[in-house]
C-alpha cells in the first residue's frame, strides 16, 4: 500500500489516509472533506490517542492487575509487570473499592495501598 503524503492540516491528513485505505477516489474524498469542513470547520477538536480497542485493552489490563493483587502480589511487582507506576497501580486498585455495586467485602488489604 502506498503511503499518503503528510499534510499540516489534520483533517486533510486523516482523509488522505482513510481514502487510501478504503480506495476512495478523489471526488468522493473531496466531497467528504467539504461536508466535514462545513460541519466542524473553524473549531478546535480533541482527538484522543487511543480508541475503543485500546480502552478494552486497558480494562482487561486493570482486571489482571486486580486479580494479581487479590492473589497477594505486591505493588512494586505489579508496577514492573504492567509497566506502570506504583501510584497508578494504587489508583486502579482503589477504583475497585470505589465502584458502585462492587461486591461487599471485595476489599484489598489496606497496607498495600500505603
């Protein structure tokens, strides 16, 4: 597959990449660009670094961290194992206790949060 040229305009760059991937012709690509610029042009928009797939991966990673913690793995080991800081591991484990509807008695030893 050919590599699209890189534009300084984010919308043009994204559309070039999508058109190349989907095999759209220039007429279709320009039509979509016109419609998008009419709808959202002139405003600043946030584009997250990760999409839905990454969100699912994070949820699965967090579930593994919680499972490992329940089995007694210590925070520094969890941090190294998952490439996170000890503080982030603490936050993930704390979210488990703060979730509404979390099973009663589903707590982790407090000493590991210190």
